[in-house]
């Protein structure tokens, strides 16, 4: 008990010795800010040591200066032009021309055609589903780029500066995480499953769940979150969900374009099992997003799973 | 000027866009560039959202299925576009941040000018 | 509807799915899958080209159950099919030809990621070419940007990371402007499909409403896409990027990625705003001036470079300038010349990049000129291919480059006097400069030198792909009339 109190006081006083991850801190002789300052000074000296020509008409520096002045003027002109454009646009908050047959059909017959009470979900996952398909592949592409840049493949390439702050054994964080993580997960799943009925959907629900997994990983260490999502699970879930998304949507595109009979029915509006493909697609997208967010976090933190 | 005041939300969005754009263009620090990128995108989404807004109308989630009145709801298309756009900007942010991590671990600075200076010096060694 | 009409949709979905499958494959298997998929894409696009030329009209393909203007749509005409075929052939041949360098530059565990990105790039390019919806265009434009950044940064040296950073930042500025343009366009028209936007835009123009916002929107879209494609003064990322990337990435970036953006611009100018609109006229004049500056600055800078990669990169900047001069001259002939030059450049630049990489490899790995002396004795086939590429770029008769320069001159002559004189002068000067810096290199690689140790292995991939590029160059150069007719009918369908 006494120990706990001591630790609590130390924690309140921000005593670094009580924080975990001190082994890494010991390697760093003084805080990063000063190191950077020193580094910068050293660099500046080296740059100064190089011979600097007069700023003449032909020198690189002169043109750089002209360039930046020109760019500043361009930005200022752009701001003025854009603002004067905005002044001529239709008035804010008024009923305007963009309310046309497009929006009319979305609102009036959206429910009948897609089965989604949430019109926006109906638009992004049914009427304009091709955009959304592209969008989830943007995320996939970003994930691959992050893997390219940050994944560590060989054991000799270890990042040293990573664990400056490690909160894995912080008591307050652990206790509060214990309470909040289930709520976060339940909320995320709720948002995910009700995407066609209320605000939310695959992307937002997936982001909430992903954040929950990250919180788990911060509070209880990577072994806890690793038990939930290992590299194998990560790969399987991402690939299966994306492939399902691609195949399901291709089916509906193909039947739609060729005027074939589709087996997908909108269902009864307002019920959880309605909205045709929207619910399964939301689940697939949610899984991809949750895995992607967590995967990116691991890449930034450690470089591997 | 009167038009600007009437369209105050769009004007604010455009000002945000321009702030973000110039930050992305002029700041030499990678992190500030990324912040600029996010401000720019947020400005665009604010612009979209304010474009779809109609005074007194609700979000496009149908409450009474039997009596759908067009005038009750805001324009749902900009909201759908914002949703698509947000994911794109998240992805771009992730990539630029990981590039920053790589650059920092290689050159130990976030300032692009300094990185160029170091890179130019080591250029001849690394072909 | 004929079954062939499904082909554009098939090619997009095939690429997306094979990208997903590649993420669980090893590098070697991923390469095989990617090559197969790209070969299929080439076949699909060529079939479509034949089909559209034969039927003589374009068709729309609804993506989903709800038709226009509510759903997404693809639209395929002769020009789209032609562009898609050219892009897919270049994609296939660059991946085939650069195989040894992919193995050299990319660690084994990351190789499958490279092929994922190449597949996504194929999907993005097809979608960008075929799309009829401006916001779909934006989404796939972003995929194209991110994949092209990804194939740059996969070679993990500090310089490529830096080059990729620079490339991405410039591209993000361009995307921001383009997205703002798209949003404003939606605000003005209330539609997202191109022909419906065009309908509202022509109504607005007839009544004179929103004249200023329309101009600004056109300007934003043009600025965004031209920044992304590397028009002067935003061309300065090119030498670093092309000079340091693995050769396949360099040839893809210069050969297809920047062309994808330009084709989208041409499509928007034709199908959304309409080329006879005054807003487009103003934008064209600006693009014309920057294009001319790009030609001159690119050629002069290429002259001053010390390494062959950077020289080819600056030459790319000059070629982008040519294309924008064509767009800026406008009119029927101007756009025709621009599109023909897109094709020419797409089949010539990859050839130059790949053969320069071979020559560099044969000369010990450093691309500086002094090192390349006598490279032709060490790698005779690559030297021959490099010479072919150089001749085509300079505009030697019988090659594609000659015809595109001819088209530019015709476009200039049929135009108003002031612009035509300036264009002809710049064309003449830049051809001279081109000839100077390319022949300097060719003469250097054919100069005999003492140490001759030829490349020992035979690279079949490179041989096949460079022969393919050579044949395409000859086809564009010798059968230019039929290509011209295809482009003309395509432009007519586009409007």
C-alpha cells in the first residue's frame, strides 16, 4: 500500500525514474531538444564553412529568392481571387441550385432503392459505390506505403529512438483503460453495425475499434494487443475483407450494368438486417480500417508486429 | 464584401484552405508541412459541408418513412463526398508521416533545407 | 449491350483483386501474377480499341443498378481505348524490362509490396482513363499519386526518400487545388457526371451567370493537374525522382503517370467545360506560355547535366512542355498533336530509361557521362536501343517523334500569327538543343575505349520489352495517318 502511494506521488511529480522504459532513457545523455540544437549548430557551421558566392544575377541563391517572392505573391493573389469567387457563390444556408433531380431521387427514393435509412450511407455504398471502393483501396495503398517505409525486415536494423515514452505499466492508465476499452469496443461495433440506420458506418466504426486496440496496446503492452491481432490475423483479415468487398461490389456492378437479376434485396427499412449489401460491406470496411489503423500504429512504434 | 459576409462559412473555409496551402508550400519543417496539409484538407471539407447546408433542415437520416419531404433535409451529396475525402487525407497523412520518420532517422533533422544540405554533401558518395 | 462493354470494368476489378492477392504472395509469384494481369489488361484494352473503332461510337457503362445521373459511370470511346492500350502496354513492358533492377534495388521481403503498388497503379490508370465521373476521377487520381510515390520510395536510400517526399508534397498541392476545383464545379452545376456538368455549364455560359467562379474553377482544375504532371515551374522534382528511382519506376512515372493526369485534364476540358468556352481559352493561354517556358528550361537544363539519368529527366520536363503547348494552342490540331505526343513520349521515355540503366550497369554503375565512354562495346544491344530512343526524341524521320513534331508545326501554322511564330521558333530551338544533348551522349557511348568487359548475362525481359517499344515507335512513325484518324474520331466522340 505504501509502495502504491509512493508511486502515485512520484507519478504526480512527474518523476521520470518512476516511469517505465528507463533503459532507453539511460542511453540518451541529455534531452532531445538540446541534441537537436547542437546538431543544428554543427550543421550551420558546416554550411557556413562552404564558400558562398556573391548574390549575383546568375547565382542559385538569387533565383531561389526570386522564386520564393514570386510564390508568396501567387499565394496572396490566389487567396484574394478565391475569396472574391466565394462572394459570388450562392448564399450560405439558402435553398440553392445543387438541390436538383440528383438529390431529390437520393432523398425520396433512396430508402426504397437501397434500404438504408441513412441516406448518406445509401449514397456512398450503393449509388456511388465505385468511389467508395476506390477509397478503401486508397487506404490499402497507404498501408502498403507505410509497410514499405517502416517495416523492419532484418534483425540488425533496429530503431533505437523509439521507446522514449513507454507507459505500459502506468497504473492510472491501466485502470482507466480497463474501464474504457470495453465501452470503446462496444461503441465501435454499434457504430459499425448501425451504419445504414444512423450516422456512422464502416470507416468511422473501424476507426473507433482501431483506436480501442491501440489503447489496449499502449496500456497493456504489445503482447495484449498482439494476442488480439497478430501479423497473421492482420494479413488474413485485411485480404479477406478487401477481397470480399471487391467481389461483392463487382457482383452488384456487373448485374446492374448488364440488367441482370440480382439476388441482393434491400429488406425492410429500419431493421438491422436490411439495406442489402450495405451492412456486410460496412463490416468488411470496418475490419479493414481497424486492422489498418492498428497496423500503421505498430509500424510507427516498432516497425514490426 | 457583402457576399463574403453572407457566405461567411465558405469564406472561412477558403481562408483555412489558403493557410494550409501556404504552410504546405513555404514551411521547411516536415511536421509543419503535414499540419498544413491537414488544415488544407479540413478547409475543403468545411467548404463542402457548408455548401450542402440549408437553414432549418436536418441531417439526411429519414425519421418518418411514410412522409418524406425534400425540404426537410440538407443536401446529402456533399456529406458523402466529405466521407470519401476524409479517408483519402488520412491515408496521405500516414504516408507523409512515415516519410518524415524515415527522413529523421536518416538525417536527424526535420528541416528540409538542412536535409537537402546534408544530402547534397553526401551525394557523391552514394550513387 | 455487348459483352465487350464489360471489359473496362473487368480490367479495373482484375487489377484491384490481384493487388489484394499479391499481398500474400512471395515476390516471385507476385511478379508472375502481375505480368499475367498486365498482359490480360493489354489484351482487354486492345480489344476495346478494335471494338470502338469498328462500331464508331462511344458507350456508357453504369457502375451499379442506378443509371445516370445518380450512379457512377464509365465512358469508353475510341480515344479512351487508345490511351488505355498505350498505358497498359507501357506498364507491361516497363515491368517486364526492369526485372533485374527490381531485384537489385528492392529487398526480397518488400518485393511483393512493389507489385501490389503496380497493380493498384494499373487500376488507377484504367479508372482515370475510363471514368465519366469527376469525383471518381479525384479518388483514383489520389491512388495514382500514392502508388507512384510508393514505387519511388521503395528503393530505400536517403536520396530516394527525399525525392519521394518532394514529389509527394508537390503532388499534394496539386491535388488540393484540383479537389477545390471539383468542389466548386459541383457547387456551380449540382452534378458529378461529366455530360450533366457540361449541360449546366453551357446553360450558365449562355446566361452569363457565375462567369467569374467558372473561370476560377477552370483555372484551379488546370493548375492542379498541370502541377501534378510536372509543368514548368513545378518540374524541379523530376531530376531527383527519375534519377534515383529504380528504372521501372522512373519509366512508369515519366511514361504513364504524368500522362494520366494530362489525359484527365484533356477529358475535363472537352467534356465538362467545353473547349469553346471563354474560361478554357484564358486557361489555355496560360498553359501555352508555361509550356513554352518548360520546353526551353527543360532543354537548357538537360544540356547542363552531368549524368545520363538526370539528362533524360530534364528532357521529360521539356516533353511535358510540348504537350501543354499543344493543349494551349488548342483547336482540333493542337489537341491532336498533344495526344500524339503523349503516345510518343510514353513509348520512348521508358525505352531511354531502361537502356540507360543497362548502359550504366555495364559501365560500373555510375551514370555520370565520363563513365559511359565506350559503353556501346560493352552492351551493344542497349546502346542500339538508346540510340533509337534518342533519334525518336530528337525527331528523326520514320520514328514517332518526327510525326509529333510535324503535328505541332501544323497546329502552330493553322493558329493565329503571334502564337504560331513563337511556337515554330521554340520548336526549332528545342529540336536543336535536343539533338545536341542526345547526340552528345550517343557519340560518347560509341566512342571506343580501352576497357571492354561486356555484360555477361542475357536479359530476355529487357530484350522483349525494348523491342516492343521499338516496334511501337516505328508503328507510330510509319502508320501515323491511321493513328491520326483514330485520334480525330476519338476527339469528336469526346466532345
